[in-house]
């Protein structure tokens, strides 16, 4: 896949606006501020394909990017404390209707902060993925903040945590220094190969 051939398509706040599912989709999910935009940008060798935010909690939208022959689908970040109940409900509706729409989802990349144990929201998301049998891998973000000596143990810890939910692989990544990008790209591509 040519990651250099990418473009932002649109942001959708309502599921009925979503474009037709006419190509394989790679979905990205994670709590707000986990580093999702940064990871998408790094994968595509771009600085501003996805918007990196200094303040978390922007309006919940599903963002679509075309990356070569695939869609990258950026789900709205969750777990931001200051959102209203109405906003939270809209988030639930958006996510549910996306996954219920029978789209060509090849793989979901669940982002988890490599420095911290999964939050209650993360665990809820893992349960959701497991329950709906959504194929997924975990990308541990901000790996550049870990000491070299703790990397292997951290990864192993997350493998143990994620395996019961059906996780197909754990990759330690960094959007700062590119750690894990090739490994993650290989997983994305394997998922798109029939
Ligand atoms: P999103 O809300 O999940 O899309 O997160 P962003 O990509 O906007 O990143 C949130 C914050 O984390 C920003 O300040 C980023 O600069 C920082 N960040 C993201 N990825 C990394 C990383 O790999 N390493 C480090 N050190 N910081 C990161």
C-alpha cells in the first residue's frame, strides 16, 4: 500500500452521512489525547493529514481519509470527562451505527497509552470489540516515553491484558520517532489481503 498517497475526505457527525463502503476500511479507536491523530499522520508520512490537538475533547465526528486503495476511519476519541450526556449519547449512536452498517472493516487499531494501564473506558471499548467480534490489534502509543529497559515487559503486560478480548497483536509505537510503524503497517496490510 502506498501510504504517501493519502487525502482527507470528510468528517461525519451523523451516521446517515457516511460514504458508501466501497473499499477496505482500517479503523482507529482510542481515548481522546492518546495520540490517534499523530499516529495516523506518522503512518502516512504527513504532518497535518489528521489534526493533532493540544486540548482534548473536540466535537465527536468520524473522520474519513483515503489512503491509497483503503479508507482510514478515525473514530471520535472517548473518555473526555467534560462532555455532556447528550454528546456522550451522540458518540454512542455514531459508533454503534458505524459498526452496525455492515461495512468492509478489515481491522481496527485500538490505541492504548503505553505508560498507563487501560482506563475504564478503554476496557469498555475492548469489551465492545470482543462482543461484536471486530478484528483488532492494539497500538501502544508514546513508546518514546518508556525507558528502553521497560519496553519488552510493558508490551508483554498489554498482550496479557488484551488477549482475552481477541486482540490479534500488540505493537509498541511512537509517532515521535517512528517506532513500530513498519510492524503496524505489516499488520494493516495482512488484514487487507484476502
Ligand atoms: P488524539 O486526541 O488521540 O488524536 O491525540 P493527538 O495525536 O492529538 O496527540 C495528543 C498529544 O499527545 C499531543 O500533544 C501530541 O503531540 C502527543 N503525542 C502524540 N503521539 C505522541 C508520541 O508518540 N510521543 C509523544 N511523546 N507524544 C505524542
